[in-house]
C-alpha cells in the first residue's frame, strides 16, 4: 500500500510539474532570458536554422498588388526625413543614429515593403545589413542579409526578433530586392493594462510563407525579454537604423480597423488564456 501511494504521489508530482512547465505568452517562463514558452534561450546559436528555399516569384507578384484602400508611404509620409535619403523614390538610411517613423499611426494592418542590402558587403553575422520593421513602433520583424550569412536563428531575416525564427529562408543574394508581405493583428489589453490577446503576424518573404499567425512574446528587444505593456490602439510604423545602409522602396500599408486580419494562409488570432 505504501508503495502504491508513493507511486500515486510521484505521478501527481510529475503531472503538476508538467502543468507548471506549460509556459506560453499568457504564462511566460519566469526566466526572461528565455522565450516565453521556455523552450529556447534568447539568441541561442544552437537553435535550428530554417531550410533554404527558392523565392516564389509568381506569389510575390500577386502579393505586391496594393488594394484600393492602401496608403503609400513615400518619403513625404515619414517624420524628420532629414536623417535619411530619398534617392529617386528609394528610401535609404544614412549614417545617423536615428530610426525612421511614419507620420500616420496604425493598428492592425497589411504591410508591403521591399528592401535591399548593399552588394558584396564584407560584414557578417548581425552586422550584415541589420535593420527591422517595427509594427506599432513596438513589435519587430527582423531585416538582415542572411542569404549566405549565418547568425542566431531568432535574429535572421523574417524572424520575430528574439522570439521565433522564420519557417524558411527564401532570401535572394545581397544587392537584390527582397519583398516582405506582412499581416499584423494588434494586441488588446483590459482596463487594468493586462494583455488580453497578443500581437501576431503572418509574414511572406519573396512570396514564401515564413511566419504563420505567430504571436509576439511582448515588446521586441535584444534581451532580456520584456512583457507586454498597454499602449495606444494605433502607433507609428518604424524602420530601424542599425549602423548599416539599407534601401527601401514600394512601401504601402492597408489599415484594418476591425482587427479581422485574414492572410492567404488563414485568419490571424485565436490565442486565448488556458
């Protein structure tokens, strides 16, 4: 009997331990040097790299067609543009420690942008054409030349920075244009400031699905992980300057005011507390 009771107790202990370790964006791992689900150290260089795949040229052309209600973000639609260049409709970062923020504010959106890293850069790792697009000035989809440049998986092109690597790496060589098509569903908060539903994105890179309704762990930072903090329903878009020259073109955004975000891969959202 004592042996039986001990086995039952051990079984309960294991079950409770398993439940306690069931971390997610609503119940994040207590060590903020890990992802919210507790599965990976931030920027763990042992984290698997996604497979290399070819761009999907046909799908990329389809996704690049702007809907009628899209807002084109040419050079005049950004704050303090003296810090960057307008080179014939191409927006180019200049050596100045300033990000570029949109004049308008947005919540849930569909976003298209194209970016290009300098050709034949001798730099490697996170120093090779590092930038990022920040949704609501807070949630970063990483921009980095990782065509033939290995870095930590949660910091490569198309990653939810410090959260999740892309599911595929369809980048073209440096010196060629890359296309991001992003569907973003904003987070929601209750009256006390607690996150109710997380921010999440679907991302296509060069026509290839790289993120599918993936939630952000909180604010995008290098480390340690930061929790969600309540903010306005609409905030500016931001292009990051990270000591690298990056070119951008053909940027447009479609506001989605009802937060019903539908990407080609499916509807965004559906994350709930357990």
